[in-house]
C-alpha cells in the first residue's frame, strides 16, 4: 500500500446521493476540493458549493468522467464495464466492491500536529479503522 497526502485541489465526483455520499462529503469537507454529485435521487443534503447532476450512472458517457481526479462510486453496480475502463486512467473507489477500486480512502484523524491514517487491509471495516485512529489521537493527547 502506498500512503499519500494530496496537496492540490482535487476535482471529485461522487456517484450516488445516499448515506455513502454523506460520509464521503463529511471526510472531503476537510480538504480543498471541488465536488460534484451525480444521482437520479438526492437522499442527502448538499451544500450550495457542491454541483448536482441529476442523472443515473447508466446515463453517463465515459467522457463525463474526464475532468475528475477522484471518483467515488457509492451505488451498487450491475455492470462494471465502464468502471474497468475508468480504472485505466482515473483514481476510482467503488464503495460497494472495494476489490474493483484502485485506491482506498482510509480513516484520517488530525489533531493539528499529527495526522494519522488507518485502513483495515485484510477485511474492510471503516468503523474499526476510525475507532483506532481516534484512540491514537486520544493516546497522543494524554502523553
């Protein structure tokens, strides 16, 4: 696994506007990025700074994805043909099927001095990763 910190403003696409989108928006709001959410139905609230595109994933052409740096797919997929094409040239995270992804987004905690990033490598468990990251920050504060 190659850990990295992105240092330039990212153009981020989130496909799906449900609970997974809410979680990603919370994480991404701490970083400089331009966010677009595409969904047929918007089940979560979006800040006015977030661009909305009302379409289903199946309606999108491959060219739609060209301007984005990071792509999060937060919906179940029946056909992965487009994802396989995007993986050749884009950073894609498929939340419903991490094995399809070419990057994972670990849980990150920052106390102003130290940034810690935790990911479960053998079996994805975001809640456990975040609990461990929180424990480290609390441990550091106690020292």
